[in-house]
C-alpha cells in the first residue's frame, strides 16, 4: 500500500497523470442517469461505460501533460475523477507511470 503524501507538492493543473493513466480508469460506476446525461456525448466511450480515451488519455483533458492541463468538463466530471485526490494511492500510481515519460 502506498502512503499518501502532502498535497503541497502536487499541482494537478501541471500534471494530468490521473487523466492519462489508462482507458480503463475513467469508468462510470456510481453516477446517476442525471449525472451521466450532463456529460457531453463526444467525451463518452462507445460502450457508454466511461470516458472516451485516446492512447489512455481522457478526451476531456486539454493541454500538455506535465506542463499545463485542464478538464473540459470539470463541473460534470465522473465520480472516479472527483475522488482521485492529490497524493492518494491512485494519484501516486498514475504519477509514477507518467513520470516514466514526462518530467513531473
């Protein structure tokens, strides 16, 4: 188990690791039909089970990884995106994978 570290060291808007970790990660799970209806269709996967991804990167992620990124649908993003917190296990796992390609 990875221990979460202080969030002072993390700037999500210059990272993007959690949004480019895996096409299987941004899956819908506990969202209501009303919440899912708010997500624009162009960002939803063909099987309707999660976010559309290209090369593991969420299609709603805008910007350059490790430099400056932002979510195009931040206000209506899925629960999995809302629960990933700076320094938690998921964050650290994604940052580790991304750091093999991008300086964070």
